C-alpha cells in the first residue's frame, strides 16, 4: 500500500532531494488548517523539513533523504505515519460486507493475521489499497492518508445489514520502526516474544509501559513493526523508542526516504502507480484478487485477466545519473507508449529506476523502451521486481 503524494511533496523532492535543511514549517493560508500528528513537536525539535501532506504538517526529511534511506537498509529508522487512516468494521455482517468490498479473501484470515488488499470500483479500478487486520471480534482497516474521507464514504454508501463503521484516524498515532535491526530495538521496549512473531501478524502487548496493538509490517522491504498508539500516549512512546534506539544508531526518517524505499521494492503508491483508472491485473496485483468469491467489479476484473490487459506496470532501469519523474513520457520507437508513474535515482542501487505502464508486448524482462527526460531520450530496460533484492522481506 502507499501514501498518495501531493503536489507540494513532489515539487520538494524534485529540487531538494538529499539536501539537509534547517527546520521549516510550510506556510498555511487562513483557509487551510493543517493537522498535526502527536509527534509534530518532536519533528520540529529534530530540525525536520516540514511539508503540507494529505492535510497534515509532515516531515519530508531530517538530515537528508539518501542518508535516511540507507539507514533503514543498513540498520534502523523511525517513521511517523500518523496521517494514515484507521477504520474499525464490526457487527455480525462485517465479514460478508468486507468480502463484497475487497478483492482478497478476508475469510481466510485468522485472529492475529493481516492481509494486503484493495477496494475495487464497479468498473474494475481501485478505490484504494490497504491492510485488513483480523481482530478478536472485528476488523481493522489501515487506509491511505489522502483517501480517508473517500474510503469511509465509499464503505458507508455500500454498508447494509448489521455492520458498524468507526473512523479512528484522528485518535490514532502510528509509528513505524523499520530496518534489519528493528526487532532488536523493539525487544528493548517490550517483553513480547518477537522471535516467534511472523510477518503480517499483529499482537497486543505493553510497549514502553503502554498497552497497544502493533504489527510486523512495513512499506520498506525490511523487517519492521508498525505501532498503533492512542494519541494521548504518543509522547511517551516516542521518547522511549528514541532513547533506546539512539545508542543503536536509530535515525528519524521522513516521507522522502519512505517513497524511495518502497519504490525500490516495487510497492505501489496510490495516486501514482494505481488509482481508479487502473485495474489490479495490469498493476501486477492479481495475487490479491480471489476470483472464487463475489466482490464489486469482479466480472470486469476477471474479464480483464482472461483477455489480458493491453498494458502492464513494469520496473525500468536506466544507466547514468538521470532522474525519471512521475509523468515523463515513455517511448516505444517514435511513439509515446506510456508514462512514468514513479521514478528516482536509487540510493541503494546507485542507478535510476522507474515504474511505468507499457504495452503488454514490451512488458517482458529484457525489453527496452526510452524515457524522455528534459527533452532527451534515455534507454531503459524492463527488469524483474523488486529492484532491490536484498531486503529482509521481498
């Protein structure tokens, strides 16, 4: 799943990538009231560069995107993801409701398990991609920041029977600890048996003295945990994690590095790589679609799979220190064949990488296309995902 990048963040990453800045808060007009996460004051104190993002004032970077990115690949990093949305779905009809609203098979989830899924439109597009948690007597959905209102209204509009929806987004803080040493840091703040905790499972336990729900999940390709924290306990959890993590080399990580980390793993970013105009099939997400159950848009998506889509989302690598960006044209010969959906100069691989939708005939590994960057075309080759193949979780 992803976090939808707004225009402000895109413009910032284009011009200031990897450059550390002193603390700066975006200017807010009288008509725009940005929300603050429970950790806002800590970001400012740490010298974070703050940007308007999904209605929140969020840190895009602290000491520099590249160093933050590599800290997560090599050691450990701490992210504030409190802008994400959290919904509870309960009632005797909750399972049937979610089966109809999502592509993946919610019925296969046992208590303690988590599932990646998406909500389809009747036309076969994607309303949002998100996580489904199977709690003891209800379900917990973690949705993209910019889609909170849209998602909740979509669920509410399709709700029927004994189904209750509760939006807990404003009351919930979310911290992510990511990196190969994430378990070592978590072990310093909880007595829970982490060694036996599998990927994509959750637990309830005391963390830094506070009873919370946390999961072994992430958006980086590395080992990690995501902690769902009642807003009033945010300061205590932040302080404990930073205190215990600092001797280990813990780094604070902004949204810029979060984007580059997920892109190296070909993790979709809603609003860039997937949206209501893209189907799960062409986006390479058929693995989260269960055609043995009924759901909104099933017939369209099944037909799309059977007939094979005309285009596919692929991984592209380029030579040289060029920067492919969202929206850049992709050429097959002299014809525009698609557009870049996400692109960066990869800190881990030290080469330019991009995602783009290309014609099915050009989607096989080894195929070549050209990407136009500032008026000049550069050759790009289709490679097997993910770009970065040394992550803890591939």
